[in-house]
C-alpha cells in the first residue's frame, strides 16, 4: 500500500469557483461529468484517501493556483447516488501563479498536470506538491483569516438554551473538559 499521496484538481470556474467559497468550506467532487461519463483519470477518484492534500487550480481565464484542499472522505456514493470524494478548503491564495510559472521551476519538469482535462484529478509527487506550496508561500499570497465564529453563531448552530451554553462554558473554563450526553 502506498503512503500519503498528493493531488492536483482542475476547478473550472464555470462549474465550481474556488473564489466563491471560504476557508474551511466542505464540498464534493463528482467522479462523473454531467452526462454521467467518468472523468479523465477516473481511477484517481477511487485512490484518494482522507488526509491527503490537493492543489486547487482555477482553469480558464483565471488560470492560477488558488487553494490547497484536504480530502475528508474517500470515494463513495452520496445521497444522490453520485460517485464522489469530499474535500475541505484548507488554504486559499490570491495572486497569479500560473501553470506556466510552475512548469518553469526546477523539479517540475516531469509534472503530470494536463490542463485540457479540466475538472479532473491528477497525481503529483510529494516533491512537486511542496515546490508549488513553497512558491505560493514565498510570494506571500495566502489568505490567512477565517471569519470569526462568535457566541451568536454557536447559539444558532447548537440545540441548547443560552443558559445551558453559558453553564457549559463556565465548566469548561475550570475543568478543561466536559462530557456531553
């Protein structure tokens, strides 16, 4: 069995735009297109594992690396009986680092990325993944902030009365753990 693998995902902004979703956003990639045909390199969808990372590349006129995704659930059928994998946006980047810019970097000569296969998932070597990540970090393009999760947000998301929530927070501040049943 192989160790941790790294991926490249071509996101066509006409179908799914990285810019439209915040850090931490969880979504699915379908292994089949709108017509039900398997995507190019369909086998890769079956091979991804939770915890693996993917570079998110916005294709088309945008043509730039925009994110790092983490696979959160491997190949499965969703509620609509679609073959999918789940992912989360771990990091987002702004600016223009194009595929051409990346291909010109030392260590990227053998990269297997094929832009013509938009919407597909391709394997990267660990070295290629970290060369791309280093390039993004060195240009200081990362968008670093998540929107704050407030007390008001928590109360909307939980099925607790405000007084129960306050009591739990008070216990947590003293005991550092709590068992919910």
